């Protein structure tokens, strides 16, 4: 197969390939970028593989960075762009189910492609648009199949993260997992415990943010891979409930929203420990926990003015959208009106500050001042007090007298 026209991203990189070829080496576009071109999907990264060894690449280009030279990758800076060029390679046995014990650079494209995870990612394209497809990857793209290259069990034992990547690709492409590949994923699922949870989180996050996330998650549950993910092993019922109750066509707008929707169904309600076990950032944990708080408050009824003030507008709408996806009653118009009616959106908008209270009321910094300012903030938000200096100072004097 030959592509009659290359996308602009490849066109820009053609001088890189041709310069390598003119020096007597092979060079190809490889992996996900080729897959995405064939599917008419947007290209995120242009990956290049070559028979030239890292040192040979560095001699060809003036500006390079050793981003992963021990694994054969050199970053080439050319024409205002950055391109990762990786030498064809083979790998020795994997000692930790993630990294090979040793990498060998080779001159053979076939040797390089056959070590890759799935057939749809083991594709290469030369500078003339000729497709190199040694493992029927194009056929699998056309029929919508995720199939491991070679023996599936070997691919997952080499790198257990490929199990999560398989579920993620199924979700992002809305493909079917080939029978033997899925069987090997199921058998090898316990190896996920060997993988850094940060790497698993990235793949799981990508899965949840795809259009066909329910399909990928359903396969993950069917393979019982959840048993080897932190905090999920005792929550099978909650995970299946999440999958069953959420609308099939609902797409999450953020990772925090996706995780809030998931953890909302957990029986133990210990969201914070689970998020920590997945080694998520504090900011991410804060957003997820606040979404869960909003959902909990909505169970009791409509949100108060203070609730609308307390949480970010984006989170309020995300929580309401989650309720809609769960088939619960929603009231976006009430939320919109409540937000529009707020007299302030941030405490910094209050016309009296701690400095004002020190100068005009003689209140010293400390718990007492903090309490008074919090009462002022609450009174303004709930409409009991106008955000005017005179009114606020009168309110403060009354509180101090009380």
C-alpha cells in the first residue's frame, strides 16, 4: 500500500528522513503516528525509527539532545521542530515486567517492529509513502481489532503495562480485543502489580476520557484486572454499578470528573485513601473530593448560595452533568441563576480587609479576626450583608459587641 499524499506533520519531517537516507541509512515513520494517519485521526507525535545508531544520528544533525540514548533515542532539533529518532533495536529478557535487561541496536526494521505491542502499532511508512506492514496491522485496522504482535502472552510478560494499553486502545479506537490477545491479558493481569501505579494511572485516565470508555472498562472488568489495581479489589460491585448506571454516550470532560463518577459508587466512600494509593497530585485529589462533596450535597436537594460560592463554577457544572449521566434529576438553570446572583465570587472582592479592621477597629491578627472575616464573607454571600464598607464595619462592631 502507498499513500498518495502525506499529512503536513509528515511533510515537515521529510527532510529529516531524507537526510538520514542520503547518509546511507534507513528511516521510517513508525508506530502510533502511522496508525493515526491511516485512521484519519489527528497526529500527536511524529516518531521516527532508523537503522542509524545514536552516535551516527548525532553526527548527522547539528542540534541534538540525548533524551534516551541508552535505549537508542536521540532528540533532533531541526526547522523549529523536535523529532525523536530511535534506532532499530531488539531486547533481552524483561526482568521486572516493564524494562528489558538489555537493548541491542540492529539494522533491521523487521526485528524492531516485531518487538512492538500490537499489530496496529507495528506499522512503518517510508519517505515515499510506502507502508511496511509485516504483521497484518492494516487488516486489523480495517476490521477494528486489537491484536498482539506474535505470541500475546510473551508481549504482556515483557511489559505488563501493555495490558492497560490494550484496554485503552480498545476504548479510544472503539475496537474489539482479539480472542487470544484478551485471553493473554486476563492470564497476565496479576503482573499489573509489578508496574508503577503512576504509569497505570496515565493509561487508565486516557481510557476514561475516550468516547468508548465503557467498552474498555467492561473488558478490564471482565478480565478481572481491577483486582490488581489499588483500592479496586474489594469494589467489584461498585465498579460494575458505575458501568451499568452511567449513560453509554456520556463523555467525561476531565479526569477529575471521571474519577468522581467512579468513586461515587464505591461502598466504603474512602475516596481520599484510594486517590493517594494511586499517587495522584494534591490538586487532583482536591478536585475529585470536591466533586464528591457537591454530589453528596445534591442528594439532599438544590445547592445553597454558599455552596455555589464555595466551589469552582466548572466543578459545579461537572457534578450536575454527572447527575444527568446517572439518570438523576438536574437543574442547570437553577445553578446558572444561583451563580449569577452571587454578590461576590471571591473573598478578595470584599471591600473590608484584615488591614482595615486593624486600623479602624483595633482588631489584632489572629483567630478572632479570622472568625470575624469569615462571618462577613458568609453574610455577604447569603445576602444578609451588603458589600459596602460602612455596612461591613457596622456588622463587625455588632459582632464584637455580641
